[in-house]
C-alpha cells in the first residue's frame, strides 16, 4: 500500500494542484481526504471537483458549517462560510450546484479500514475536536482520545483540523513528534503503540511553514511531505474575490 492522506485544502486551488502533482510523482495508489475541502479560500468549486478524484472524502467542520450553520466559528471564518455558500449556489449553474451540494451532503464523518481510523477532528469527535501538541499533558483527554471509539481498536488514526502536522503516540508518557524533529519519517509498523497522525493542511498551513502539507503511508512508514506552491496565484484569487476577509490571504504568506 502506498496511500496519500490529505486534509484541509480550504479552497486553495494552487496548493491542491501542487499536492496532487506530487502525489502522482510519488506513485501513490490512492488518495484519502479528511475534509475541509472548502471554507476560507477562493476556489471552492474547482477544489470540490478535484476532490472527486480521491478514493475517500470525509466531512470537515467547514463542510458541516455550510450544511448546518457555522456554530462556534469566529466572524472571519463565518464570513468565509457565507461567501462559500453563495459560491455553491451560482445562478445559471443549477445542475452543477446540485452536484456540489450532493457531494458535500454525502460526506461521512469517519472511515474504518483494517486497523486504521480516518477522521477530520479526533477519534471521539470526528468532525470538531482539536488535538494540539500541548494536549499530551492533558492525560484524561489523551486517554479518552486513544480509547475512542469504543467499538474499534485502531493502530493508526489519521486526522487533520488543527493544520499542524505531527504524531501523537500512546507511549508513557504521551508524546508528540514534530515532523521536523523526526526527519519527516516515522516507522510505525515495528512499534507497538497506537499513533494519532495529523497530516497538516494542504491549503492553509499554520505551523510557520507556508508550504502545503500532507502524508504518505506505506507498509512500513509515514512520510510527511511539504510542497512549495504558487502562493501568489492564490493571493491573486483572493484579490478577485473581495467578499473574503484579507486576513485569510495574509496568513498564507506566513504559514500561520
Ligand atoms: Fe480546517
């Protein structure tokens, strides 16, 4: 198996294209996407179309927000959700609009396969819960995360949502491995502990590195990939769409 796991594209077409090209170059057999294809960014329609190539697409909190309301979103994120909803309801394109809404409405919250669990947020709240590196000191939270869901004993759980790539391991004590500290590679097959793997974000990285992030899993190891893309192209698309808050473009230049 050689599978690409991506997440949090956030309607950033240039970043998504660059990652898809790298995935192809790396010879991955398929692509699993953990959600937040849309929200924040200027190109939701083309990103939904491209995500159709993925063998799996999950529901992210931004898809949930366009479907059911932006509960708990800050004003800038909510403004982008309202804008995204308009983009998916363009007059004169009713049939394509319907396909887009059917796609978003048909996404599932999690996927179990072999001993791997795939979610957007966390194992106990697959769409909305954040797991940050400082949470390794919150033992009750970590115990609950590694014990959920009660009906499925996973060895590896893939998540996105925080836009910070890394690995949480169920060691004693709990540990977090930043990809930069482990040479972007983690051999999981020979280790007994469960791991929760955050694949980072394709379209809005927040770990101080503006390059797109994703992970490749093969039978032995996880490989964290960082991909340069044409950030200016995405900034230009923000310029063309003044309905989106400036701040959302600005953060792409810093990766924060
Ligand atoms: Fe996200």
